[in-house]
C-alpha cells in the first residue's frame, strides 16, 4: 500500500515583547508580509469596494454607509497599522497585540467595541494557521491578517451579489459571518488528521515501520496544540452570547450560539482523534510485540527440533570402537547405518512438527478440552 504524504504543520512564529519597553511598543517583524487594505462599505441598496492608501479615507464611509468592513493583509507597514489607533480609536495595547502575532485566543471589551483574537487554518495546509485580529465597533468591523489569502471570499461574494442577509443586517452579523467562516475553516484540519490516522492504522496492520511511533507522537502534539487553540474560543463566544451590549443584537446572538456549537464539535473531534492516536500507539506496540512473539515462536520451534537432532548427531559422533565391545555402536558396521541415522532424524523432526501442529502452535487446530468434549457428547 502506497504511503500518503502526511500534511505537516508549520510552527507558529511568535514575537515576544522586549523587556523594559513601555506598554504598547511594537517592533517590526522582518518576516512580515507587505500590508494591503481592502474596504467594503455596504447597506441594503449599495455595496462599495475600494483599496485606500490611507485609513483616513475610510472615515467618510462610516457616515455614508450602515456597515464598513476594513480588512488589512500583512503586518509589514507599521505606519498603516498605527493608523488604526489614530483613525478608529483602537487602544494602543490592541494595536500591540495585532502586530505581535502568536497571541492566545481571547476577547477584550473596550468602551468603543470588542477586540477578538482567533486563529484561522490555511486553505492549502490545514495544519497551518495564522492569527486573525477582529475589532467590532458601531457600524465598523476591522480584520487584520498576517498574510494574504483567507477563507472570506464567500462573504465578499455575498456582499457583492447581495445574497443572504449580510447587507440587510448590521456589523454584529458581519462579525458572526467572519467568526463562523474562521471556525468552519478548522473542519478540513480535522479531515487531514483523520486521513493521517487512517493511513497510520493501515500501515500498522500491514507492516509497522520503525518511524510510526514518532509520527503518532507528532500527531498527538499537533492535536493538543489545536485543542489549546480552540478551547478558549468557546469562552470568546460565551462573552458574545451573554454580554448585554448594544453592539450585538439579540437576533445575532442566536447565530453566535451556532458558532458555539461548531466550536464544541471541533473540540470534541480533536479529543476523539487524540484518543484514537493513543489507541494507535497501543495497537502499534501490540502489533510489534505480536510480531516479535511470532518470530520467537518460530525460532523456538526450530531450536526445539534441532535439540534431539543434535543429540542423535552427538551420540553417533562419539565413535566408540565396536571391535573392543559388541555394545560399542554396532551401527557403525551396518551397511545402512548412515541412512538409518538420517531417517531417525527425519522421523523425530516430523514427529515434533506433527505434535506442534496438533497443539495449534503451527496453525493447526488445538486439541479440544475435556469440557468441550463432554458438552458435545451431551
């Protein structure tokens, strides 16, 4: 069976604050992607899409349209990121968390809105994820991503084509749609884990390789990392469900409940996959032990057969002189002494093999117990 190439996860790049600097100070990341801005301003009648060079150009749209969605891809342009505080009034610590990726999943409430940090799986590599920062204010949603390419294209198409209820609802429903897409992006990750576990199970049953234990251990580490990433998300959704805020309507909270259900489903699936990985490790150890037992059984049978043969060969190899005494190995003077010794060895070997098969040690039927025989007679 051909081995599938496992989907490998990419280690998350985490930046840490420098000791002693003032709060809200962020440093440029040399690996950051060049920043780009895309804005959707929409209402029931119109949807406008533009790519401004300065975030100040977005301010007039806030008064002209019910909802404005500002999406920033890439974190290399720190001046552009810094405009989030100047133009939209984001807290300095929020901007710091946006730039310094690797934040834990969380939600923070400010006077003018909510700040949410989540992790979104990559479309091409489901085990690779990036930090997505979302900010919800009155009529405004801001999303900041580490790099271009996301799962939000269906939302953009719905806005352009005026499908569904997106353009008929407020910014809170847009936040729900974004979070729902981010959460659903983890389901391909579950399928990737499922494929890896099925491949490992087939390999273990067919012929366990030496590297399987290391691959199972790596999957367990990946599953635990994904679970740690998803577990705080239920707390984020709990806040959005139960917090009495004018930014989130009661009708939208029902949809956040659906996000909560999907999150719990993913967490339960991750735990189920982790238990399966633990079971595969036990299966691997058991299979290796059984294979070793089969090898030892064959070697033991071979050694057991050769013990009497060695005795016979050793007996006739003593070469006592038959001329001294008539009891000294008379077979040495027989015309068929050598064939007799070989026939005796073959007879002993065949008898042992027949006995082993009768006992079931070579795949034959085991001798029925006395209890089974008595039940059959009854």
